[in-house]
C-alpha cells in the first residue's frame, strides 16, 4: 500500500489518510462519484418524526442530541487521524489509552498489491481500554472503492466499544453499527448504514440512523476546531423519549470540541411530531458558551419557551 499526501486538512494537520497512488485505484469510481467524474453530494433523507417535543423535556433531549452528534463527529476524526500513521512500511500503529491498555490499528493489504485496493482492511482493537475510541471493543474498516484521483470509500463496522468524549458526565456509551466514510477531493462525508446503537445503560439507549454529514474545520476558532454539518434521525429509548424519533439537522457548522462549548458557529435544529421543534444554539452574546434551547411545542412556528442553560446543568440531564 503506497499512500500519498492529500488535501484533507484539519486543525493544522495535513493527513495522508487512504489516498491511493495513481494507478492503484482498482477501477472503483462508480461507488465514489457515480461514474460521471463529478462527486455525488449526499443529502439527508429523514424518517417521519414520532416524538412530540415539549419544553419540559428540553434539557434532557437537548443534552442527548448534542452528545450523539458530537460523539459521531469526534469518533470520525479520531479514526481519520489515528490511521494517518499507517503505510506499507508501517502497517501497524498504536496509541496508549487513558488509564490502561492501548488501541491498535493494523492495515491488511489483502491482495498483496502494494496499493490501496477494494478489499483491503484496517483492523482496530482496544482491549482493556475504557477511555478511548472503540475502547473495550473492536472495529474493521474495509476499502470499498478507490480511483486514480485519490478518492476512497470505506465501510467502518463498529463492534462495541466506549465513546469517551463526554466522560466528565459519565457519558460512556457503547456503540455498535456501520459507518461509511467517503473522501472526495477535499471533502469527507460520513454516513450510516442501518442503525448506530448507543447503549448508555439499561434505561438509556439511542438509535441514530439516516446520518449524512460532512466533516469540516471551524477556522474561526483559534486553534481551528473539528466540525460537522448535516443531519440524522435519533430514536430515544429512554424514559422521557419512550422510543420516539426526532429529525436532527445542523444549521451551519457545529464545532467546539470541549463539552463546555455550546454549538458554534452553527446551531442544531430538532423536528418532532405534529410540527413541534427545538433549537439549540450558543446563548451569546448574553451568555457565551451556555446553551440557548427554545421550543415550539404546538408547531405554529412560534417558540413559546426558551431556556438558557449552563453546560454543567445541561449535561447533568444527559
């Protein structure tokens, strides 16, 4: 496998990633760009929302929605950055986990072609790691298609493992499911295949589906912060959510990697049953970094309830 530098850059990093060398594409352009030479921009297709939103559920639903979205954002970046060290000459890499254990990445050139070709895999294992991406679990990324421009399409199957991005609030769910990661030119898209199941405990789990999101940096932050924009559906298997489903979309870019930073510079829009809705934004300029959560419970387009919530109070409701 001969990887070359490419134009995927975030937070000052120039990531090698999986960009295939010229001539090593394997003829897989159809899966990446529709065969016509122009990248296909995925669009979010939502299921019908079934959970009616009310002001009373605002803190918990807002916290859980932010947690699911930012966990997917951070997991995707973790995967891209950690696999950046892989090459033919260095097919394995490992990172020490917080606490004990380590997480390993191994590139398998299954056809021994010396290039990135469909069927090649990256095997990820993190036994003994609790505070790490894929902690106490495993995952396998399979190359589905590449082309001579360096575009690549991957399927990432996640088989358990913790997501430690909000561990200060004991948000350590396990995750199972399948992600598609598609890199075209300077774009990185992340999509779900089937349900992504976050299991926090016996009383709280979340099923994310129809994820279609683009990864981009928020260059207005110093240093630039990893960001995500797009949408997904979330089903809440929780006491307050009772298995109901919401449609989530970002309005602009959601960045800010610390849990004490509200969505910025963009915001999050939730749509529920009966036209109900919720908007989650930074409460600036009055309370920068706090969360402004507004609710339109009756679907008339008027947000009749609003609350400014500190990050600590918000995530205590997770």
